[in-house]
C-alpha cells in the first residue's frame, strides 16, 4: 500500500537539541507491540530531546493532527518511555473522549 501525503509537516518548529532518547523509546515500544510511523518517530524524537546540560529541550509539545490519525501512538510511546526508562512518577493523559481515556488506563 502506498501512502499519500507529505512525509513531514509543513510547519515544524522545535528548539535545537544535543541528543534524543528516541531510539530507546522506539525499541521499548516495539517490545510492547507498537511500531511508530516515521512522523510519530519524529514527534517522539522531539519529545525526548535533551540539551547539552541534560535538561529537556522541549518541555512543552503540541502536535496538530486530524482525528483518528495516530496521535495516540505518540502519547503511548512517551508514556512507556516515561514509566519504564525515565522513571517518571506520574503521567497524566487527558484525551478528549472518555472511551480513549479508559483505553489508555487499560494499557497501563
């Protein structure tokens, strides 16, 4: 199947960073049965990017994607990395629909 559309967003703004923990997160996601699309991988790279001083390069993040287009996989990948690699104590996930929130709770 050939996918149509642009491989990268028309607008992509993020701060510079020294390195990213994306490879670890994607490897962990694969162990959980998740295989991010290239654009989701790009989003995770920015979400897990660090500056030279080891602080997050992008502490706030937004992804504007049409409904039902896979943005939940970005949140799943980041949540898995946070819980199992980074040692995040609490992860708050706030999808707009209750059924999506319930599904996220069942995954964790």
